[in-house]
C-alpha cells in the first residue's frame, strides 16, 4: 500500500469517518497485489459499510461472495 493511502486511512480512523473508511479500504483492495490482500481490505471495507449502514455494503458483500470469502 502506498504511504499516501496509508496516511489517509489513518486520518479517517482518527476522525471516525466511516464513509471515508469504506472508500479507502475499497481503494486499497483495488490496489492490492494479490487476492488475499485484496480480500483483506475488501472485508474491512464491508465491515465499515455495515457499521455505517452504507449502501455499498450489498455490493461489497457480493464481491466477497464471488471471491469465495463470504457465504
């Protein structure tokens, strides 16, 4: 992960910005170099989306299912 993305994630965590966390972890998933890292970040994005009641949760869940990482 690049240092700029990492810094933005830390700032979003510190601010408690759930919407930013969903977007940033999704971005990190897209930039991940392998499927395990991709799914790690995608799972975090999904959890933050669930916590926030964000509409992205359904799409993130579907992506995890397609990758065999969710029911």
